[in-house]
C-alpha cells in the first residue's frame, strides 16, 4: 500500500512542474495579448489626435491665408504702392478662400494712391506691411483711426457701410 501511495505521490509532483509551465505559458500569452491590445489602442488614439490636429491646422491656414498674402505681398516703389499691393493680395486671397472682406468698397489703384499720398509720411509708413509689422505699437492707433474714418476705403461696421460679419484675420479685424 505504501508503494501505491508513493507512486501516486510521485505522479502528482512530476505533473506539477508541467502544469506550472503550461500556466506560465498561458499567462505569458495573455500578457502579450493585453500588451498588444493596449499598444494598438494607443496607436489608434495618436492617429486620431494627429487627424484632429491636421484638420485644425488646415482650418487655421485657411483663416489666416488672407493675412499671410497681405504680409507677403510684393513691395512697391512707395509705401502707398506697397499698401495697395498688400490690400489687393488680401482681397484676392479672401475671395479665393471664401472669407468676407473687411471693407464694403475699395478704390481702384489710382484713387487709392492719390488718397494715400495726401496722408502724413508716418501714416503712409504704417500702411506698408513690413513697417507695420516692425512698429505695431506705434502704428496701432494710426491704423485704427484710418479705418474708423474711412480714409482709404469704406470699412464694414462704419456708419457708411453695413455691419461687419465674421472677418477673422482680416486687416482691421482688431479694435472694431
């Protein structure tokens, strides 16, 4: 009887390491599956976040495209001509991307240049995009006054034109 018990006992102990190995393999496989699933989810989340960021970037590019065209317009021979080129580039890009213009009416080139030439030199310089960008604090009041008084064009929101509607990023959007 003792022999039978010892044989039974041996079988149990000899199968125990095999059971442990099988259990270890199952646990390892489950751990790999869980890790793979978690990695896959993190990759999907990063892709979704990247898609949202790209859509936002494209929206910002469209909103600020007219201002970028304004700032990168070709310089003219005078500050007034540079200003006209910048306003024209802004208008062209605004129409291209479907944004409303910040003005109701804009004069033709000879009229704009004639009106601009009657302004003091400091005001003319502030209309030129390069100078304006470098001297924004000094030009802010001048630009606001010129827009408010409709010196060069009839702006939206003035008593002479209809109210402004959503011209984000347009020259004159701030302060009105």
